[in-house]
C-alpha cells in the first residue's frame, strides 16, 4: 500500500458504521424514546453489548447519529431580495437533496420528548441559524428573526416529512418556494409585512 492510498476499513470500522447506520434509521423513524439499544443491535445484526462497546451509551450513539451541519449560505453576499428564496431552497436541499441525511429528522422527531435532543436542536439554531440571520440585518434583533425563520421551517418540516400531511406533501418545490420564500424573506431581513 502506498502513502496516497486510503486505508481499508477494518472490521471494527465496518461494525461501527453498521451500528451508526442502523441508529440513524431507527432514530429517524421512531425518535430517541422509540429506538432502543436492542432495536439498533437487532437491525445491525449484532449483539447489544457491541453497541455499548463502540458507543458507550444510547446518548452517545444518538449524538453521533444526529449530527447536523446545515451548511447555510452566507446570506450577506447574496442579493438582499433573494434571501427568503435562498433559505427555502437550502431547506429543500437539506431535507430532500441527494446529500440529505437523517440528522434533522432525528432531532425534530426526538426533541419533543427528549431534552438531550432538544438541546442539540437549540445548538443548531444558536450556532448555525442565528449567525447567518444576524449578518443580514440588525444583529440586536437576530434572535427574534432567526426564531421566526426557524419556526416557519421546522413547522414545514414537521408537516411535510414527519406527519406527512397530504396537502403539504403534495406541494411541488416551486409551490413551496413561491409560498414560503416571501415569509422567510420578511422574517430574515426584519421587514414588516406589506
């Protein structure tokens, strides 16, 4: 093997990855409370003791499965009138794009019944959403504006991806962009409704 060739994953790396994939799937489907270590182990076809060996606890497994990096665009460098549209397009990429992962679904499904998940979701808000929104208007008002943006997007996520309300699921991306984009625009830049 040369220096430039990646190292082949060993058995323990493959086992860890298998456990993590099972955990992501089950936490996304059932939330923190609805997925047990035994469930994860059964889905990964291993002994439950192996889950604990690799991840020490359900909380640590959950923390690893629920990693979320929204990769929000730098709104301060785009056309100010396109901020709402940019945000809703990014939302659709996070939830439905080819690189979408289960992290947000895991957190959203779990946050209502588990304080650890709720805290992780608040961290996403505080460390990823708020700073991006603060950059486009009065930083003193960023928390309120970011909270409004988040309430709109998390409500849409709940209805479209978790509850799967038929009229919301049936909306095309263009319809979502057309209807939600202007609201996000108003919230993000702090302009009053017309």
